[in-house]
C-alpha cells in the first residue's frame, strides 16, 4: 500500500477512525468526494521557486529564513524517486525544501500558507509526522543525517493593514500579496514513523473491516441510508 507522509500523520489524530481508513483505502471511486482547491499548493510551489531562485542568485537563503541555518546546497528532488518501501508499505511525499549544511548534515523544511497558531495548532501532530516522514525517506535514500526539521508558515496580511497594502501593492497589471514568515521547529522522531507505518499496514491488511470510533453517528446513518434505498 502506498501512503503519503501527510496521510500517515492522520493516524496520530485523536479522531482517527480505522474503519474510515480501511474503507478509503479499499473502496474505489467513492461518491461525493470533493477535490481540495489547488490555490494553496500553487502558493507553496511559488514560494519554493522564490527561495530557490534567491539561493541561485545569492548563494544564501533570504534574510527571513536566516534562523534555519547556513546552506551549502539545495538538494533537488525527483518526485518519482523520493519514497521508501518498508514491508508492504511505500511511504511517499516531497518536502518543499531539502538542503545540506556546510557540516554535511541535512535540513528539511515545509511551507504552510496559513496563520501560525503555535505548537498547539490543531494540525501540528499531523505536520510533525509529515516532516518526520520526509526525514525517514531522506535518510533511507542516503541524505543523512537529517538534523533539523522546520515548518515555515507564510501568514497572509490582516485586515488592519489592507488600506496600507492596497496603495503599496496594487499595480497596473493586478496586485501582489505580501506574506509574513513564521518559523516553527519540529522535533525529530523517525521511530514514530515506523510505528505508524506498522499500524497502517495492520489496519489495511485486516480481512475484517475494523470497528468505527465510539460515538460517531455517521455509520448508523449510513446503515439507515442503505436500508432506505434497498
Ligand atoms: S465510525 Fe464514523 S468515522 Fe468511522 S467509518 Fe463510521 S462514519 Fe467514518
């Protein structure tokens, strides 16, 4: 089974349901599925190119990324090659930034276009596994040791500044939007990635569909729907 580092993070969520996971991975062409708007990944791709082009021109990261350290080289990643197989599981995913420091260690960073809500943010446990999943893959591919992991939030401006920004960033061709970076360091713990891969494999390979989470009423509603259309 193939699973992305981000999806693996959902297994750590308190609301994770093994039954949902099993159904999602076994059922093909589920109805009522909605695609996620691509704008956030377009912004992340844009950010990635802004940083890489800056590094190509100046041989260093922009000043607002100073905190993540010195860079010897940015490692280019081929999406089709950035993966690792463990048992029957294949872990995939591509970090936004993988670079090597002058001491030869590696650093991984991922961009998030969102308001930074600190270490208690609701998605932080998922991001922690996502970044550690990238570190796990990177080290398995020989880019090791991965010493540091960072989330880099790019916050959109707040309404208090709209007036000022409107006069500064409106051009004849459209408008530009400035983002404010906030850096959050993630603890490295790739052992947890292995444990979650084992958990995912166990649920996926279960012959019997697992039980749902206690208190979730949607499964009984589904039974009601099935009865209704019979
Ligand atoms: S218990 Fe709830 S979360 Fe789990 S499979 Fe049923 S509907 Fe999904």
